[in-house]
C-alpha cells in the first residue's frame, strides 16, 4: 500500500520510474502478485514502468522473524504492542535501501542524470521498526555518500516520513484523480496483511491490517481489498482495538 501510494505520487508528478521489489522469503509474497496486476493495469492506461524483482529469498531461511520463519505465527493486535516486534526482519530496510541505492547510482551514471531514491516509509512504523525512522535514513544516506563515487547524483526522497497511512491514502487519492485512474482498482491490487489466507483474503487482525483499515476509515471510503469478514465487521474490530489501545495505561 505504501509503495503503491508512492508510485502514483511519482507518476502524477511526471517522473520516470524505475521500480524495484524484493522477494525476501516473506510469507505474504502475495504482495508481489498484486503488484504485477497493478503494473498491468497502469500499462493499459499508458503508464509503462520499468520494474525488477530482486530474489533474496534466502533471507527467509537466514533471518529470524515471524514474517519469514516457518512455524512462527504472525502476531495479531495493535502495531504498538510489544508482540509486534516479532514482525521485525533484522536489517531489512538497510538491505533494501543498499540494493536500491546501487541501482539508482547505476541509472544515474548510465543516463547522466540525477536520480532520486524514493521510499514509502512513514511515521506509523516508527514505534516498531527502527529502520523506518528519520535518523536511520540520515545515517544510511551519509554512509552511501561516503562509500560511493558520484554519490552526489543520488538523493533520498521520502515524502511520507513524517506522515502515516492516512497521509499516504489521501495523497494517493489526489494523485490517482490527477492521473484519471481508478482508486479502487489501484488499491485492490495491493496487500498489506501479513497473513492473508489461501484465497488472498486479508485477515484484518495484524498490526499492518489494523493500521490500513483505520486509514481507509479516516479517508471515509471502504477498503477495496477482500477481507475474511465483511468490511463493516473488520472496521468494527479495528476501532475496538484502537479504543482499547488508547485506554491502556502507559508505563
């Protein structure tokens, strides 16, 4: 959802996009299939996007996380609960950013143009994922700058770093309208759930699910993806969880 919002954000601004995605052994690999559907839809509307999938699926056997380790159930509940730390994949965004930076620098040198490395990270993930925080990207970009020739050609573009999933949705809604595309079609072709079922239906129960559901509710439109329960039910569950979290005492 975050990267898709960023994609339409860039297209609406007339950018030439070189997309890169990762198979890192994630259980919710459905997101890559949904992306293919979106790329086909965008192509049918005249938006051709260069895109590569990098296979680093070996990380699924090397790294310890509920998102990649077989037999480890995905925790359910609000994102800020301690159990959500089980969904952290060690050093994931450093690896993603490093590969993407090398790709961006290669494009810059090949085309003799400056390139932005664009990522859809946002503040809603700051509490659980240290590698989504501003100081992380400040530090890693500094390291890339020190460690590469011609690094002045590549900039970091993180438009949602201080926003949340609602920020992304609202921005995407405006971008999609500008592009003359179908909002529901775009977001139907995404997956945020960490544990979709065999039919591709989102559980509505993981932290990522809850955050997404509440963002669509704030925007005032139902989420077009299919959940295991009707939208009204998953929304009610998410709102109850949000209220329970607000009432929990802080230590």
